C-alpha cells in the first residue's frame, strides 16, 4: 500500500516508465532513485510535458502509419504519445473510410496537442474535426435527411457509454442520437480549405420541423419516465442559447453535466475507468480463477470502483475536466502498481507498445522508405503491425481496438513471434547488436538468462520453470559470449525466446 | 462425444514428413465420425448491420401492403435505394420452380437483391464463371432457408450491444452468460470432450469472435492456415530450431496454473503450437489437390471467398483422414455493411451490390467445391449468415441508419430450402417512434423470429446437442428466461420450420 508520497524503488520506477511510455530508460530510473523521487514527484515530471506539434504525413496509409511509428521511437514524452494512442482509440477514426491523408494527419495533431487538457474542449474539437465529420457522416447529416451516426457514437463511445457503472441506461437509445443529429445538422467541411464550416441552410430549426418537437436531450421515453442523467422528464434544452451553430457546444456541455444514479458526472467515471484500464489493467481473474471484474466491470465496493472515485475526487476531474490531473492521480494510485505484486493484475501489451518498446530497448532501426525491420523477413513495420491486428490511424471500426484478451489469440501471437524473429535475426545495418546489450564476460547460463530477462523487463515475472527452460536452451556448462558464433546463434536466440515469451506479452 | 485425439505429437521438424503425400494422396477417406454426425457449421457475419429490407424484398402487396410500404420508405432516383420488380437489374424472385417464395403472413411475393446472384462486373458474368448464380442459384436448388424477421426482445441500435446479444444469445444480460458465446459454450461443454488446448473452432480473422468465446477450450484465430508456422532463423542455425521450439513450448505450457491473463496466453500459445503441426500441411494438401477450385476463390474479392477457401482446406484435410484436424465450427466475416451513406440500390457499382455479390458468389463456389470433394460434403456443411441488425425502414439521402430485425440465411445441402418466419411489418403506422420495426412474439401476425430459436434449431437439429443441454438453466448454451411468458423458452422453440409445408429446417 502506498500513495503519492511513497518513494519509488527500481521496480516501481521501471513500471511507471513502461506503462506511461515505451520502455524504461535506466538513465531516468537512476536519476529518480538518486534523488529519491516519490510516486507523486515522478508523476508530476511525466505529466508536465509540453504537448508536441508532430503531425504524421504521407501519401498513403502505410506512410502515415510508419511516420507515427518512427516518431514514437524518438518522441520526447512517451506519456504524450500514450495519451494520443488512448484518445485515438477512444475517438477511433479510420483512414479506410476518411481516405484523406491530410485530414487524418491533422486529427492526430489535434489529439496530440489537446490530449492532457480539458476534456470538454477536446470533445468540442473532435465534434468539428473534419476527418471525424467524414468518418461518422456529419457531412451527410442535414435537416432534410438526418444521419444519426455521429450522435449515437458520441454518446455511446466518446462520452457517456450506453450504461453507467451499475448498468443503468444513460440515455434514450431512440431519441437522443436523433436529437444530436438535429444539433449537428448543417456542419460540414469547406471543400477548398478542408476546414469545418456551418451552413445555416442545412440546419434543422424547430420552426421548420414542429413535428420533431423541442430540441432536448435526456428527456423521458417509454423506458424511463423520469428521463435520464438527472435532468428530469423534460430533459435539457440545447437550443436554450439560441438555435444554430452554437448547438453542438451546448450538446457537449449538457452531456458533461449528465449524472449517473449516484449523482456523479457520468463522463468522469467512465473516463477514469477507461484510463485505468489503459494504464493499469482491465479484467481481473484472481488466483482461484474467479472473475473479480477488475476495471473492465468494476463492481460496487470493489477496489477498482473505489480507485475510480478516488482519482476523480483527488484530481477534481468532475468539475475541472483536466485530463492531465486525472492521469497524474492514476499514476500515483496503488491500483496502478498492483500488477507488480499480483500477477493477475497484468495487462496485455498493445501491439504498438510491444513493437515500439522492443525496437527502442534493443536499438533496432527501421530501414528505408517503407520502414522495414531489418531482420530475415525484411518486412515493413506496417506489415508487422497489420499482422498483429493494430494499424494505427486505421482502427477496425469506431469502437477502436478490442483490448486484453483479444490481443492474445493465435493470429496475434503468430504475428508477435514473426516480429520477434525479424528483430532477433536483424544482423545487418540498423539491426540488433546483442554483444552490446549483454555483458560479454558472463559465462553462467543462468546469469545470462537473468541479464536478458532484466534487459527486457520480465525478470521478476518468469517462474522457476520458465527460467529453467531458457537456461536449458543455452545448454549445460559455461557459455562463451566472446565467441561470435555463440552470440550470433544462442544469444540472439535467447533474446528471441524472451520476446516471444508469455511474460513479455504482458506488463 | 468421444474425444478426438491428436496423433501423438512428433515435433515440429518431423511434422512435415508425417503429413507428407503418402497420407494425403489418397482420395477422400472419411475419418472417424465425431458425435455431431461429422457435420460442420460456419458462422458468417455480415458485419456492420446488413440492410435486410434491401436483401429480401417484397415484390407485391399480397394480402397486405408490404410493397407499398417498401416503396414509400425506399425512394427512386438519385441516392434512392428502391429495388425494382422489373427493368434493369430487377429483384430475383424467390418463387421459382418447386419453391414457394411468399411471405407466410401477408402472402407477398419475395425477391432477393440482384447482387446476391454473384455478378461482379468484368469478373463473374456468365455461367461457368466460379460462383456464378450466387445465393440465388443455391436458393433455386433448394439449399437456402431464408429466415425472416430475426431479432431479440426489443432491439438495440448500437453495433456493439447488438453484436453482443447475437454473440451471447443473451438479450437480458444475464451475467452468467455475458462473457461467453453461444457456440463457445457448445464447444466447451464437458460432454463435447475438448480440452483447454484442443481446437474445435477456427476463426479466419485477427481475433476470436464473440460467439466462439469461452474459457474451457481453445478456438484458434488466424487469417490463413499457412500462417500457423514458427518463424525460423537462418538455415545455418537450423539445428537450433528444435531447441528453440522446445523452449518456447515449455514457456507457454508453464502458464496452465497461473492466474488471469497468464493462463489465457498459455492456452492460446499451446493451441497455436498444435495448429502449427497440422494446418500448414492441410493448406498445402488442398492447394496441391484442388488448384483449380482454389483459383476460383480469388475472383470473389479479397475477403469472404478467400476465407471460405480456408474453411474448405480444413474440411478437406479432416475428410482426408487427418484426425488431428478437430475443427468443425468456423467463423468467416464479410465486413462493410454499415451503409449510412452511398449504399447504392440495384447499381452493380454500388456498395451494397458489391458486398452482396461477394457473399453470393463466395457461398456458391464454396458449396460447388464441397460437392466436388464428394462424401456428400455439400450436405454436411451448413453456413449461418447473420448480421447484428438490419437498417432503418426509411432511407436517408443515400443510405440507411441502424435498424432492428432482419433476415438470416441457413445455407447447405442438408437444409430444407424455403421461407421461414414472417417479414417484419414496415407500415409506417406500425413502426416504433424511431422508425424501426418492432420485435413481436406470441400470436401476432407479424411474429418475429427470435435469434435463440435459430441457434437452438441449429444446435439440436444440426449439431445434435441434446435439447435439454441447450436450455439447461445452469450450463445451457441458451437461457431459459424467466421473463414474460413470451420469453420462456422451451425445447419446442428449437424447431423452426418451413412456412409453406411445415418441413423441418434440416432434411433427415
């Protein structure tokens, strides 16, 4: 048990760096330990990044994707990029439908700049983001032909979720997406500049459509005569500041004022829950195999539910909506560190995290215009991540990626094995130099296994049996790491095995 | 079910020799029969919400007003989605020689979207082209049950939530059924005899699909059977391959008693290593023996046809006597049905046409391939075609928003082809306030088909699962709900029948 004043030890420091970024730099760890930093001080340092201005560019999805991956390898703030990935998954927008490299790149830049700021402002920015307006058909939505696509996903995925943490419905499935479609009617994109534009002539007004009723959200329907979100049966008007372009911002403010059955702002709890799932762990199946919910479904009274409410109250997120403050409270919370001591509270690495962390830790460069991993397969990092099931900037749907269990199917494992092979066989320019990664004076197979496991951050996670299997691979007797063939064959092979191991897929 | 056993594992390096031409060059030899009667099931999803109203379409009013209501909701002209009874690219009538293609409730004649005949301009155009005739040809041959009005109590317009209901067969959100799929529960029930790393199900996608999810046995996911290989180092170090494989297998095997994600990873890894022993060779065998059939699948587009070819490969290997192929349940996707805009009506260049053409041609070629394999295989494989919801009755300017009940297809030579269940009532006066058709049970004229009835009929009558096991309240694949009387499921529900003559869904 600890808190923000707990002084970091080496394991905790590495955990914090790995989970908030890509791999743990020993230089940073050493500095933190030397100065005796607390969880709170380290988290403050991480959260205080200046948002970068990077914008991925290219003439195809592959080029855009690889540009971002290359940036991830060198970005100053790993947390900045982790948060961009989080919001990219949250406001998932696929190049496959948008089809415009410039607009997709711009959206990525918007997320980078706004990722740790005020969440209401972030949602307002996404509402009028051109790539999003194409992706979820805001550009097709008009007063004569309403299109509910954006309104539905805004409620279900971007803000409230369909139900609150206790399973109570948050809004009228029938009425509220249609109401939001009215507010968003008239918004589109200026064809020459690609900028958002509002056209009054396409906007729905109450006078023109009296049969559609008043412009309200969260009013009563058949399923909930008392209405939703604590606004009462009459709901909340988004035309109370007049009709027109301002309605979409009113919609956003009303959504953030929505309260769940406990009177807590619904968006705050859902966002904290998802950030915990992202930074800490999702499902939690205890040592007896019993499903305890975890952050995937935090039951009332559970540690996870308490953690969610604690970080909201400590950060003031439910009133100030500052994402950075919320993330800071998560990064000092016991629940964030739980996986260090409880093997059930681990999380499956996202493929992008697996790939970038591996390349960074082992010093492997991406080569050529198509960013190839310079091993035997000599394939683009885009191909590798596509096989693993995660092409950034092209999520499979508006739901983003499925996390945790979905990353450990056979397809995903096979792709990780293939990536690991291309890394450990990267012998040419830009490749891995195992002799520089492991102390070549070591001769004891156990000590060599420990060194490689330490390098890749899994030493404490390997069971005795697993360690024995890896030692067995090196063979009995002393290993001569000064012999180039031994290094080229067995040390590379050992690094490959650890990259392919169950432990390395988790964090 | 007797547990099907793998041949003793001989290791990765010798697997190729074991599965060499000697074993597989024989003509089809039926392996030992499994208790499901050596039958196969393919779950094929039209992901995104297929517009059912433009898939099975009323061609006249019959004794009701279906066609008039359809024409009021689906417009002609630019952006219009109305499918015409005649003129260019007309609807394909379901009433053909020997088959009644009428809606049982209203008597309206029904037609099929013309794209479902599998016409891909410039690629599949004439008799003799692979897949030509598509789903309509399979229908005309009596191999398609069109199950109308499929849904669940109320409906849900969220892709995710509607998918979850279709996956779990659990519309009331009973927590015991919330994290497993209806097929997964079937594969994992103890009587099926599969262990934690056996592979009775294969999904041709990046991750295991929801209806296959469970925690007791492994379902493998890969895009292609040939992907089940362990990438190796340079040939100079090939002597090290066996040591590497032994070590990595040990690491995954070591997780079986660890908690949470460890065990899940361990089982997935071990199952994957088993698949490496079996499936690349299965793929090669098919490609060697059935090259011309294989080439046909390449004409269907990039998705469904090629995935069905993988199903055909697995079935072919198993039927060729490789008892290590346990898989009999498969999942295949056809994505892109979320047609909010630019859906296209009867235009061969439109989105919906392209999706339906790929679906229709792929299914036709798949069943032609199976029939050619012999051993009555085309009668031993059933494909269930489903989608998480249909779409809004009234179209928007060029597409359709999310909707409620829609048609499913049950396809195969073992099926008694025909119309099952009622078309939903699309009269504007009868729609819910959001413009969607209503789910109905009991004696209502427009009674819907509950998705659990479809699954139950498949489980009991196709896969031979005892009906009592299907609805066991504790462990059953489907829930015996204690909701309102309309939702109290009994064994009698699992007996969908052809409307015109009451024939069962499957031939004896």
